[in-house]
């Protein structure tokens, strides 16, 4: 299943960002607001700051709030297979593809790039969950 995703690029990383569905302030001057029910993920160059339960479900991730404590170096047991790791599969995809793979209506990706020298990227995923009939 591939869903259409609208992409919006913000050039001003300090611009306040509101959810286009409910109007909640979700990002302001680098501060992450309280995620609303329409926010699917908030991802930065440094990793995830937020993943909704629907997002974790869609990719078979564990809902551990990001503090999994698994240091990469400790993970090289013979049983460990990168191909089977949902986190690894996730990072083979682009943020827009994450949204496209989810059952969302009006999926919208907002990309915010901080100008050099920072060059940091921030990605917000939004969408309306489609209710299964
Ligand atoms: Zn909302």
C-alpha cells in the first residue's frame, strides 16, 4: 500500500509550526510542543524525538520511548541480523516513505532545514488515521 504524501518545506527553522488538522502548536523555536493525535513522528538528524503508537505499530517497533539502552557496540552477537531489525529497515527509508507506508489520509511531511553551518534537518510527520471499516 502506497499512500500519497504531501511534502512542505520550511526554510525558517524558528517559525512556529501548528498542526494543520487541529491547530495545536507542535514546534516553536526549537522546542517541541505536546504532540497531538495527528502527529505521527518528529525526527531530527540526531534521531527520533517522538513516535506515535500508530507509527510503532506500522513498523513493528517497540514502544520504549527511545531509551532502549542498547549500545550499538553491545549488539554484535552472532544472532543479531541487521536485516531483521525493524529500526534498521526504518533507516533505509526516507521520512516521506514512512508516511507513505502508513494507513493515513492527508499524510503530510514537513521538512525544516537549518541553514549551514548547522545543516540540521527536522522532519514532522502528520496524518489522519484511517479508521478501518
Ligand atoms: Zn493535530
